C-alpha cells in the first residue's frame, strides 16, 4: 500500500489517521458521557478523567497533523456516479467534523486547566495551563464541550450513513477505498 495519496487512492497515512481518530474521538465521547455520572467513590472516577484528558490532548496534536496532511496531499478523484452537490455537502461535512474536533479539544483544554493546573499526559509531559484559574471559564467551556461533542456524534452518524449510501446505493466503492482496498 502506498504511503501518500494519489488521484486514485488514499495512502496508508491518511487511512490510519482517519480510523485512529474516528476510534479515539468516538471512544472519548462515550467515556466522557460515562464519566460525568461517576461518583467520587467509584474507582474509575480517579482514572477515566485523566485518561480522557491525556488522549484528548494527543488527539489535538493528531488533528493538527491531519489537517496539514489533508491539505498537502492530493485527494482521490470523485466518483462520477454521485451527484455533484453531494461532493460539496461532503466537503462541508468534513470541514464541520474538523471544526467540531478542534472546538472539543480547545474547550476540553479550557475545562481541564480552569483551576490553573496543567494536564498530565500519561507521565510523559505536562501541557501547562496558559490562563489563570477561572471557574466560570471552566463552566462555559464545559457547556461548549458537551454541545460540540453531541453535534460531533450526530455528524459522525450522518458521515457513516453517507458512506453506506455511497457504497451500496451509488456503488462508487468509497467505503472500500477508506478500508484501504483498491477500486
């Protein structure tokens, strides 16, 4: 399999970034949703938030790399089997997913550093708090984080539905290409 994208296929770097981030972001959503219901005496109360924050920071770095990668690589040619308006909608959908990902990372950072403390990344390094402690900023960031995450998951559902439509209705092999197989 090729490393770089071509006008026919995605390279393994693009595919790996897509699927790694899909798994991480969807996983972060469900872990985040679960952990807000934990009580202080629950063992996971003391583990999940630090993992959620650390993985969120790593995803933030991956998002930055992915955006640079996406715009520095050729895109495989669009299928002629799908209506042109859908290509525009797909572009807008992808941009929305990127924007929501960035909003989730930034708001997560603001929540995590609202007490003026940095974020420990699995003991490897600490991402410092760049702003002074501010509980109100943390609350606002929490609301934004929750809304962005909910909209993100809805958009992922639409993205999956579109991929299935491409594969099974228009039969353009889009899903097969995103699984790393040639068309």
